[in-house]
C-alpha cells in the first residue's frame, strides 16, 4: 500500500503533549508516513519547528492564522521569508480569511493574507489557505493576486462552495479534504470531492480537530487520515491504493521542498 501523507495537522498543540512518539507509531501502523505540522502564530513558531526537527517524517510551515491577525498584526513578508529558509519549513501559512468567527477584523485578515501570498510568491513555497464563509472575498483576492504573479497554493480543510472550488482549480490551486467529508451532513462536500481532478487532491486531518467517521467525537490525530482517504476513494469509486498513490504524488508535486526520503 502506498503511504499516505497527512498534509495538515497541529502537532505542537497541547492536545498532543507527551504523546508524540505514540502518535507517530500509530500513524505508521495506519500507513501514514509523512506529516506537515502547521504554523498558526509566529510567537509559537519555535514549538512548531521543534516538533519538525525531532522527527524525520515531520515537516512544518510558518504562518499566522486569520484568527491571530489582530494579535500579530504587523507580520512582514520579509520575516516569513527569513523563517522559511530553515530546511524543515516547507510551506507558508496557514493564512486566509475566516468570516464565520471573525476573531480578527476583516481588514487585518486581508492584510495578513496578502503578506503571506507575497512570501509564497517570493519563495516558491506553497501557500496553505484557510477559508470559511468568505467565498466572494477569497475568490476576488486569489484572482487578483494570481494576476500579479503565480504562486503555489492549496485550500486546506475544504468545506466551501463548489463555485469557490472550481475557481481555485481554474487558478491552479490544489484542494485538501479533511474528516468533514465523512460526515453525514456533508452531502455537498461529498459531491465536490468527486469533482476535483485526481491530480489536484490532497488529504489531511487538521488534527486535533474534525476527527472523521468512525472516530468522530474523539481527538483527531494523523493516523485517522486513513479513514478520510478511504471515504474519498469510495465516493470516487476508486481503490484506496489509487487514491493514496495520487494524493501522495500530488503532495510532493506541490511541496517540492520536501525530500521524498522523508516519507517513511
């Protein structure tokens, strides 16, 4: 069986404190050979980097989540670029827009997002985008910024409209699916999961959140991405091996800084 990649998790969170060795072992047993632990605050970046430096099959990103745009409002593109030079840093973000919670003013979210886009464009590292209830602004920004110069990117934990999905695909982005796609209430997303070209699809946990069926209600962890992959394969009417092979290949095509030797 081709090894899976959990393209988005948060292994520096307290939910996993003291358990990382066991979590990595369970991931290995489930066929998950590589994980990306995601930066959400520059003030906590050292913790994210430490996790990635400790394990051969964990890499990381650097960024500021839209929820944190008000607490870290002065992010400089140059600072993101500087931190991204570390060999274990393979992406920029997560960043984006979240109008569901509005934990930060929308103007600050947009400024934060634009700084990250510039860093992605400059470094060539993929941009990890969070978007919720912000489809129109997200589509407009992506269209405008792509017109200024292309940058590699994916919409992570995708749960937005098919219209935004199609716009992102048209602009060359990738789509990453989380455990949400396994929920009974996710009929629209399940349909979207069948529309994304197989060569643009990734899978993730977004752990510790959003555990997939049959683990729903539990703390999520990287091993559970196998359940999400199995559901997506079933929805598309293909073998799990085919889905695993495609999503892993897509990951390396997008995250070009990650050596294939990192996949254990």
